[in-house]
């Protein structure tokens, strides 16, 4: 960018905004590959966002492919504790950079600290297992990086509180990978519900599927390419079991929360957003569940039926059976939505995926501006691009850390209730259990020495 221009370059803008950051307060799911066409533009290097990837497993590679190759992105680094994952990511990034004529530079390391210490990296994409998210994100925020982090964002409720504070204090942009917020049918469902189109909401059901079954699994030697000790992070060291690692980590309470946080992070997000409780939480949580209880087998719930009562009388149900999706039941009708469709009854009229014109003709119609209001005057159709736009504009992204912390707290509370096998009473204002010391202790977990989350940590 020409020095004669009065407009700040992106790089200079980032430096200027950093000085002020301390006082800043903060489907049809459109495939990311549609937008990542490996087509460069005339945008100069100084205007590109330098991006590092931390965690390059199956989901991590989806982000590599979805973000690398965009005209305003320069992928410069990748990190993983599995050498095979890292080699695959490096090859993909280099090939995309070569097609764009940007050279073959791509730092690779198993130490994420090396990436967030780089002054030339603007943002990081974190796609590790859940138990690593918060520590890496906190240190990235403190080092001046913007963050895109996979869902579910946290392992515990306490981690969500930490990330909320640090994001606000640093003024960095933080997008959570709950891409359903960028799915048109989910946007429409939320706008219809919040706009009163089906009347007062009596009940919302999140059908998220049952947890995986498996075990007992044999203990083995970890593969040579994997740093198993570092992979475990804050969790107490245990012998290597192949089914604990990589994708299957989500079925072990040590590292995740099972379907309750895996799919719950998506559907509870839409449900709580739809009923206007994305900045609050339930008052009471209770339910039943079934666990395998197999030695060296998956530990998270395989079946469950949980009721969460919110202020105003709305009930949210989380269940493992019935068709995957969210059902809003109102006094005037019902709306069902998932990644394939949006159906239901609306004031006696059917709601189908092609009913937009009918809605515009109806009494109390859904207007285009109803959707815009949900997204803070931003285009919400591409989750990745929304993040990149916000890195430049410094606006709040469509899936912010604060609302995600609140909806994920509901998922964590559901897990706590079924593991303690009793009703919980929760104060959304104080973010604590009422008169229940034991249950409050479950808001956090012990952390292994050397891998503790340090809220005030920095990486100079």
C-alpha cells in the first residue's frame, strides 16, 4: 500500500489498535470450499492476514482448506504433536501458496508457543482436542493474536469464564467455530422465533444423538510420530489407548464432554439464541442418562434425557433419540430445523425451505432486516470470511466467545447433573450453583503441573 495514501494499511492499523486494545470492550451450511478458490487478487502482502494453524487433524485440515487460498489470507505456520498430521498440513499449505505465487514458506512445529510468539502472525486457528483450547487461546490473546477456535470451546465452565475475561481485556477478535450460526435456515428459524411468529415459546428440544459405544480397548505403545505426553496436556498422564486419541477423544470425560458438548455446542447454541437466552442460562437442570461403565471403554453418556428450565417458564430438553435437530414449540406453531431442512407449522401455514415469499406475505412477516439485526449489520453467510472481515474491521464476529460460553455452560451443567444424578439449581447472574458446594466444585478440574491455564500468562 502506498505510503502517500492517508488510509492506514492493515499492518499499521493492527499496530495502532493494539495500543488501544486494553480499553476496548469488546444447514444449508455453506461449504467453506466454495469461498476458498485459490484465486489471488491484487491485494498487496501488507493487507493480508498472516495465519497460523494449531492442531491439524481431520477438523484442522478442514480449516486449512477453508481458510488457505483466500486472497486476504497468508498461511505461514502449522503446529501439531502428530508428525503425520503436521506433514500433511505443511504439504497442503505449501501447494496452495505455490498456486498463488506466494512461495513455499510454512513453519512447522509441535510447540504452539513458537507460533504465537511470532510478531508477524496476526491470527491463529485452534483445532486441538477440547482440553487444550483454553490454555492456547489465552496465551494467543495475551500475545496480541486474534483467534478462531473450534467448538466446543471449553472443557469446563470455569474455562469459559477465563476466556470471556481475557477476550474482553485484550480486545482481540474471537470467533468460535459454531458454523450453524452462518446457516441460512438456522438464521431464519431464530429470526422467526425471536420475532414472535410462533407465539410464546413453551418448549425447545435439542436432539443431538447418542454417544459412541466402545471398549474395553487395549493399552499400547504410542506411535513414534505422536508426542503422547504433550497431547494429554493438563490431563493426568494415562497409558496410551489408540481410541483415546484424535477423533475419539470426544468420548472420554478427561478430554471432552461427549455428545452433550460435541453436538450440544451446535444445537443448544441455536436453541438458546432463539429463545433470547444467549447471554443467560437455565435456572434448573435435571435428567437421566446411561453410561457404559466399561473398564478402558468410552466414558461419556450414550443415552440421556435432560430438562433445563429457563426464566419465563421455557423448557429446553436435550435428548439422544429422535431426529437430529432443534424443535421450537410455541403457542401458535412449531418450527423444526437441522442442517438439511426447516419445517413446521406457522399460524396454520406449512413452513418449508422454499416458503420465504409466503412468509413475506403473511401477517407479521419475516423481513430481511430481522436477519441483519441478528448479525450486527454483517454478512453472516460465510463463517470464515466473517472472522477475517472482523480481524480487519475490529467488529464482534457472529459467534462470539461470550454467548458461546453461556450456551456451553448449559451443556456442561447437563453433564454435571447426570454425573451427580441430581437436580441442580443455577444462578445465571452469579454463574454458580445455589447451595451446592459439591456441584460448584465441578466447574473446574485439576490441571497437571506444567500445563496449567494461567489467565495472566504472556508470551514475550
